[in-house]
C-alpha cells in the first residue's frame, strides 16, 4: 500500500513541480511586483510602519473583536503560525542537502517576488470575501476564482470548477503540509531528543490539537497571537547565538550560497552544490513550502480580519513572507552553513553531517555548541513551530471544507483533522514531505491562474489606496467587488476615518 502511494505520488510530483509550474510561480510574482510598482521596495517604510510597526501605536490593530472576526494582528499570527513551521528548519536543511547552498539564494529570491504574490492574494481575498450564516468572514482563492474569474465572459464554468478543485486540493493539503508532515517532524525530533515513543507523542498531540481547533478560529487566533511571537523570538535568539559563535565563517557562507546559485566553479576546481537547476528547483519548492506565497492558503485567515482596506491586509501579507523566509529561513541556513555541516568549498554535506540526515542538521548544529541542551532546544522549537502550523492549517482546511459542504459540516472536518494527527505520528517521514509537495502544487496552479487573470483588480485597488492614503488624492475607496459589501464597508470606513 505505502509503495503504491509512493509510486503514484512520485509520478504526480514530477509533473506538478516541473519547470512550467515553477515558471508560472516566479512570473506571477514578477508580474505583481511590476504592476504594483515594486511596492515591497518603493513603499517599504510605509508598509513596515502600518504592519508590525503599528502594533505599538494603533490599538485597533491588536484589539479583540466582539463579533466573529479577528484582529489584524491575530490574522497575521495565525497566518505565521501556519507558515513558520518545520519548513523553516527541516525544509531549509533538506533544500541545502539536496540542492546545495545555492538553494538558499533561490529561496530568498522567490520570497522577494512572493511578497507581492501574497500581497495580491490577500487583496483579492478581501475584495471578494463575504459573511457566512454565522457572521464570520469567508474569503480565499475559491471565492475570487468563482466570483472574479467566473465573472469574465464565458468563464463562469471555468471559475466554478477551479474554485471546487482548489477547495478539494486545500482540504487534502491540510492533511499533508498542515498536518502529517508537521506531526511527523515533531514526533521524530521529540523521539531523537528525549527518547519518547512516537505514538505516545502523537496521542498527546491529538489531544492538544483537538482541544483547540474544536473551538474554531477565535480560539486558534487567541492562542497563536501569544505563541507565535514567543516561539519566533526564541528561535531567532538561539540562531543568532550559533551564528555569532562562528562569525568568521559568515562571509564564506554567503560566497558558497552565491556560487551554488549559479553553479560557479569553486577555488578547489569543483562545482558548488548540485548545479543551478537543482539549486533553483529545491530553493523554489522549499521556499513555497515555507512561506506559502502562491498557494492561496493564508488568504483564508487574512480574509477573516476586521480590516476594511484590502491593501492594508495585503501589506500584512508582505510582512508575513518577509518574516518567514527572508528572516527565519536565512538565519536557519546560516546556522547550518557556519556550523560545519557543509563543506563551504564544495557545497556538499560533510561526512559528520551526512550521518545525522538532513532532517536533523539544525539539531546537530545546535548540539555541537550547546550539547544535549542544543538538541533539546531545537526539538522544542520544532514542536512549537509545527504545532502552530497544524493549528493554522486546520482553519484553512475547514474553510475549504465549508465551501464544499456548507457551514454545518465544519465540525466533521475538525474531527477528521484531529484523527489524522495520529496517522502523521507513524507515517514514514519522506513520504509525508513528498505528499505535501504534491498537494502544494495542486493548490498553487488554480490559485495562480486566478491571481494572474484578476491582476487588474489588484492594480486598481493598489493605485486607489496609494492615491488616497499616501498621495492624499480624494477618491472613492475600493473596498469590495460585491456592491452591498462595498457600500457597507465604505460607510463603516467613513464613520471610523483614520483606523484603516
């Protein structure tokens, strides 16, 4: 059975993650970057001030809501909970082991353009969202595919079919990237660090996950807004300590990354890494696995925010990718490269690192400095990262399930999701990652089609916001593509002028 699943998945994966799909992913980011005038650079100070900078001086950013919406900060933390996961530790290590140090360059490059892909997804998510029977905002790729793409002449059926396919892929992906692969990493690291049986950890996680997700998004968001800042800061501090202890190797590490990215010959005469094709493919794949820009996943939680301005939520998407990949993944890669796990001349794993395997490279690097305490620290980091990812993805899958089967079906999904935690604790590690890769790609394709086709809406919305908020030009705000919601949001915005 496992061999059959592996064979089928390998065949699908090789097709889904071929160069055409990767080109679509990269070119979509380039397109949205150009259409928005390189917003992530030209308005860097503005989006930084109005995202993470705003939590210190704008009360409504973090203020809890009395209705079924969540605050902007809660939406960010829930999205980061889902994206800052094992991809930032195990995924980065796997990319370096397979594609060489050059994979890090491509990971960061795809993240640079991915900032605007994620921005565009979130703008579209707010523009096409609506409320369900319980008063909760529902948004995501399925809605802008059906109501945006489907509104184009002759595209109604195409939009509807792609929306359904995206939802199906998202539900299945939530069991892979958002559950099995995360749980598998957790139980493996806990078993390695403390000797606790994998099934025992799986049972504990089944209870810990079920107790939170049964309470819905408000309970998930309440936990993640406390957990995410703590776990990210803790991991960053630990990583910085490791890097500073090998500070003399930092220049060589960056040289190795650059050489590996373009397959330049090393001083020793060999080829750094596994060649440009391997480095590029692994960097892009693991980059997407880490920050999820292009998958259309985090849109579902960003759309639940109490924000009125689509661009305001889009800017949180920029920060999300920046924090996840440019900051966390880069530090992880430097921990690995400066720790002696990789020969910086040849770009291949050292003999000592090969014996521990790519999934334990970061743990090996920490234990080299801190001994058993180091491996325990990484096990704790993986536990927190993966646990938060599972919680975030439970919401993504539940919204896709709701789109397919209705609001009353959500509890069925949550029970199934919790049970799959147990399956993830005993599944073979590589298969869990490979399945995740496959369904990432299946989600990505319909979502990117929607983003590209609806790019004019993102352009107009961005231009409208820049005119009103940055240049001070008086224009009617563009808040929703649904007339009744546009009118409601415009009235609310006028009544609370200055908040958004």
